C-alpha cells in the first residue's frame, strides 16, 4: 500500500490506472463523445434534438418580436410628440383668434394682449412642430407663404 491514506481500501493497480485513449477524434473536454450518442436510442435523442431546435427557434422569434415592439414604441413616441406640438399650435391659433375677435368687437387695444402674446410664441411652436416632422416629408408644413 502507498503512504496515501484512504477511507476505503483501494487496490494499488486501480490507483495507477491512466486514462485510456479511445482513438476517437470527436471527444470533448468534458469526456463526452459523439460516439456516446450512438448508445442512446433514436427514440430518445431525436425528440431531444427537436426540442433544442424548437427552443432556439422560439428564442430567435421572441427576440425579433421584441425588436419590432421597440421600433413600434419609438414610432408611437414620435407620433405623440407631433400631436403635442399640433395641440400647442392649435391652442396658440385659438388665442390669436380670441384676441382678434375681442379687438374687432370692442375696438380697445387692451384686447389685443392675448393676440400679441400668442403671436410671440408662434415661431417657437412652429419650429418644434417642424423638428418633429423632419423625418416625415409628407408632414412638413411650408414656412412663410
């Protein structure tokens, strides 16, 4: 016996065994070889392979769907910003109209205050609307006619 203590008695010839080279070139580091698949019946490994391929296909489809959802979310966000800019422009135009109507009805210059304030904010609102419409030429409003 050797000087190494072991809880179970081990024969000397078992300890000195070296790994046997099987001669197959398909052997992997984990000790798995393609030849081991031949030991499994086709009724076992064919469904396993199909499950693996199906899982890979579902993962790819899921990733593609997630990407499409992100693109759609970005488009919706741009559309919402456009709607906000259009709402702001509509509100300014209503203020301009209200100021004009007030002046026409009363003839007093004090009623033109909402008109002047809205008119001062109009270029910035138009610029915001045009910036959100830059990617869609069909939405671009012509500037000064």
